[in-house]
C-alpha cells in the first residue's frame, strides 16, 4: 500500500496527527505522524521499485491512464474529504480532482523524444533520456491533490518513483488519493507519508532522493534547497507570488469586475498565483474599489460543504493570524477597509472578504504575500509608475494587464517581471504550458513537456557511422 507506516518498532505505539476542520476549528480525524527515522525504509523500497517501473514505458502509460480513471471514479469521496480538511467549496474540490485526473492522463501520453545530433563528424550521436530515481515531493495545503499530481504525474511518467509528503494541515485526502491509486500502480512506486516537521526536512536531505520538488514559502524553499544540496539532488521550487493586476485607463470596470474579483478571491485568496495587488488609474480608482467591495460584501461565505457557499474559511489558525496581522497593520498605516477588514464571529477560521483602499505602498499587505481574502487596490498616475510598482517586489510568479486595447495591454504585460502574464484574465493555465517564476518565486519549470524533462537526465550514445 502507498500509505503505510514504515520504520515503527514492534510494540511501539504509532504517533498520530490531528486534523482540524477549518469550518469549525475542531479536530475531526487523525492520521499517522510518520517519524523521520522511518524514511530510510520508504526510500529503500522506492529505489527497488524504480528498477522495474523505469524499464517499461508502455506499462507506465497504461498504469497512469488507469490511475486517472480511478481518480474520476472516486471523485465524490475525495471531494468531500478535501473540502472537510481544506475548507474550499465543494464545487472547487470537484474541480481540483478533475484537474488531478486530467494531469495524470496528460502525462500518461507524453514521452521524451530521442534526438540525433548532426555536427559534421563521422559519428552517430544520439540523445536519449533516463529517469532520475526516487523523487521527494512536498506539497502545501491550498491545493493538496492538484499540486501533488503536478509533481508525481510527470515524475512517474518519466520513470521515477515518488515519495509524497502532504502538508500536516491537509493529509487525509492525499492519503485517500494514494489508496485510490494503489490498484493502478505497482507497489512502492508512489508512497504517501504524513507527519509534522522535521519529516519534510529529512525527505529533502535524504541521500537516496534524487529530485526534490517543493511548493511553499520562500524561507522554507531556501531550507529545502540547502537540504537537497547535501546530496546534490535536483530541486524544483515553486515559492509563491505577489501577483499584480494592472488596469489600464481604457478598462471597462463593470465588464471585468467579476473576473478580477475571483482572480483574487478564489479558494479564499489562498492561491500562489492569485491577484494580490490591483493597480488602477487614479481617475478609475474609486470605481474599481466600489465594484470589488460590492462583490466582497455580497459573496456567500460559509462552510465548504454548505450548498451555495462561494467562499470558505482560511485553512488553518496560523494563516488566519497572518491574514489578521497584515490587515491590522495596513489599517494602522492609514488604509481604509471598503469591505471587510475583520475576522467573522462564530466558529471556524473565517475572515470577511476585504478590499483595502488608501493603502501605503510600503505596507506589508502590498509588499508581501498575504495569502488570504484581502486585496489592496492602489492608484497610479502613469503606466510607468504602475509597472515599476508591479515589479517592485522580490516575487515574480504571475501578473496581468486589463484593458480594451489588447495590443497595448500586451505591450504592458511584456514589461512585467514574472513567469506568466495574462491579458484580461489571471491564473488560467493549460496542462501543456510551462509554469515557472522568476526572482524569489522559484527555481525550475513545471508543466507540459518541461515538467517531464525536469524529471529526466540526458544520456548520450556515440557510435561510429558504418562505412
């Protein structure tokens, strides 16, 4: 099974990890708290399974297609459990599971290409591709299944085995996913381990892991890179963002307001590439604030399992505290809440959808990643000022430009320092396109063929040409 508890001495009681429902703030289940000293056995089994898994590409394709089918068959159980532990509305959980299955199916049919090198010498040179070995995948709590699949689907398609560690805030749906996939995959090809730190640190530093792929905060990403450096393992790091949306002076505010609002507030704002800052022309600033505030005041907030809920809770208590702190700091700095600005009364980790205006540009809610249902809207007087402000952070994941003249919008988008720029929408990704950040937003590339080749190494064969 991919969700075992290796390394526990006979007679020793297994440690357990409590899981909290963010809609109530109360524990509703528990899961194994794997101890780091048990990882040696897990990695050893993954290494032994790798030899068979890498040898048969056709069998991998068949297995990954079967895995995608299994996810779709189990979508009801997975969606309800995902909503219970993560908090997102049930419709968003179903969408995440559909994306998980689609990613498996996409990579099942993606294979590396052998390429001949022609350089004028009488030698037949050919580039082939080989898998790396066991991969350690460390996944955050905002999209636990979708981001897990973004890591293990290309790794498995490339012929690697994977040890997957979900966040201790959202381990249950990932464990269930491992069980759902088990009949489709050979034993020990995908193993889910759950637990508190230093489990992730031990996985990243384990000498048997050849590739560490991580999504999370910049400080933790740096620690992961340092840990992986001990064994010179390859790293892929997606470290979040502080995406800016730049509205041009020809923008139709009424037409784009809904799209802009949900680009910021989907999954309660807990999206690495959500809009986290809006820059509006000074003459349209008040109109933009009012349009977004009206939506924030009327959106249905509640438990994700409730019919009609559009916005769920913040996932965990530490993140709720973080959202409260940056909001209070902004208000203390002179900002005004056009909507929200406070925690909601009652149980659970609910924060009122918040639109901030009159925000000082140096306030942490602008310069840092708030990762919650809070959005500052800032005015600008020239497009150069807006672009400089959008680029004036250490992040560089995504950005967007909104306006009627698409050529002009694209010219502005081309000036943004980020990995992906959108015109009149935000955070929409195809499975076939690369996803990568610049500056502190990450190292390496995920998505599409780039994600596959990131899990492979080139192997060159030279032979004399026959006379």
